[in-house]
């Protein structure tokens, strides 16, 4: 299908430049603003993300992108009104590529944006509400009103005859857009195209977020002892993360003892016991940028079986880290990990997520995903500026213990750098007897 495009807004070279300098260590500065050194340049960050989104839009067949995914809204507009709004599907944004992004926000948030967010055009900040996941029925007309406004802006920008891309959407809004004659297509892939290469400010924020979890793991190491519960560790770790400036503690997985093999992804009130193998995954964000960071720590002592499982998990993750560099395919990384059958599973779907890699940014799972489930048949190219979380798992021969290790890595010009720094070369034993 040949679609005539309108002239897009020119993306300036300085806005799209990621600003890498691999000759120096990736910074992990303090969280406050100072006048004596450059830290995160948020205006540069806004310009880069918007330029990436406009570039991805220009390379697609879409005339505009409507975002309801909170991560995409933040990416193109630099707005957030609290994590409570993440799953409400009430906020939305529109990017045409021929003008500034429009944002429809909850009640008085629109006024706040006009006052406090100078990178947004005041005329593009609107109050809007779609229905709070159906709590306001569609026949109230809110979705119809939104669809009319979206088409009017697309018409004004000369792209109403081109497809409208949408990342996530409720069916009633989809139907309203269709009823106005708009061709609605998937835009999630377009936005993931934009988001896959991080600039230096995004990488610094991811590094800062990882540094926070470094500290939390040291605290966990000190607190991990018999008589303490999984939920106690989760509570104290959550408190510490918020004290350090986290804007969302999405989840802390805490799994121990007989729950390690096979294992769930939640914590309980189970008491840690001497000799338990325990692993944790800290998923939180700083300025929107996530962590996904597993560590395994034994309680008091460790058996040969547990140490062997840990050593094997470490060997698998080391092999995948050594493979990552620009130009490598995700299939080459996945090949470093064992097959489902080698782990005792019937197929790759049943063990998905145990030997696993995923892009990391404003969202927990970004492009590309690395797994034997899909990477061997549909590999993707690894590029400089991508950030990954790589995780491996090995069950222990005792039949119930198991080890999980996860490292976050930044892809540089000739390899990658690890930004998750709590020691994991050998199995840590907390409060050893």
C-alpha cells in the first residue's frame, strides 16, 4: 500500500545524537541537581526521546501515533502524574510528526503541565478522560469526544488520510475511531523501535536505578538470617528504595528453600532456615527507568549441590555477556543457554523466562527479547546503546534448591558493560556459621 506522506518535522542531528563516551565509566551521580558538574540533562533527554519517536514515525506508514501506554506517554511528552495512573487508561497523547505532541491528562493535571512543563506547547495540554477502564460507560460519550478531537488534530496536521497507530486501546475507543473513518493500526512496534537505543541520559538513569539496588542487596545480605520471613525482607527493601528516591517499587520477588525449584514469582511469609538457598528480584524505577536485578544468597551455609547450581548459572550468564556486542544476533546469545530439555522441561514455552534476556528502559520488557522460544527462528540485531537484563537459572541436584543470577548490561561499541554491581561471581553466604 503506497501512502503519500506529509512533510515531517525535521529531526535535528543534535537531538537524535545519543552522546556516548565509552572512554570513561558510565556515571552514577547523586540524585540531586548541582551547579558544579553535569548530571542528567533532562531537557536533552526530552528532546532525544521526542526526536527518536518522530524518526520512528517518519519511517513507518503511520500518519500519527496515539499513546495510552503510560511508558510511551512519558517517552514522547515527558509527563507523569503518579504511578496510580499507570493502569487506568485514562491519559493519552498524540504525536503527528508534523507538530508538537498533544497530551490529554486527568483533570487539573493539564493546567499543571501548562505552568510547569515549558518543553510542551501550552496549546497542546488538554484535560481529558476516557472512562477509567469502563467505569464510565461508553454511551456517556467521552470516547466519542476523544475520537473527534484526535481526528480534528490529524486533519489540521494534514495526516487524517493516513493510518493512526495506537499502542494499547479499549475496544469502544477503537470502534469510535473507526466510525470516523480512521484506519487504526498497531503502533507499539513503532514506539519500541524508537525506544530501543538509549541516549547517555537514559543510560545514566538506568545506572542510578541499579546503584540503588546495589545498596538494597547489601542490606538484604545483612538481614538474611533464620527467623526472618520473605515478606520481612520485601518490606525493608521496599522502604529503603523509597527512601533512596524510587518512584515505583513494582515488585520484589523473594523465593527460598523448597520454593526455589520449581519456583513462583512472588513472596510469602515463609521463614528463612539455615542452609536455605534464596533468590530475589528487585524491580523498581527511578525517574521512570527500571531495574530487573536477581541475586541468589544462601542463609548461613551452602551445600555442594547448591554451589554447583550457582556455578553453572554463573557460567551460562558469563557466556551470554561475553557474546553481546553490536552486530551480534539474539540467536547467538540464546545459544549460550541450555535447552528446555536440558533443564528437564518438555518445551521452550514451559521454561520461558528462566534463560532470558530483555531490553530495559521505561518499561520492564523492551526490545529485543532474547530466548530460545523465539530468538532461534526470528533473531534481532543487537545495537550499540541498547540496555539488557540477562538472567539465568539452574536447579540444584537436591531437587528443591536453585540459583538465579541477573545482570544488567549496556551495549557499547565493542562489547558491553555490567551496571549491576553487587558481587555475584561466587555464591554469597549471608551470616555464615
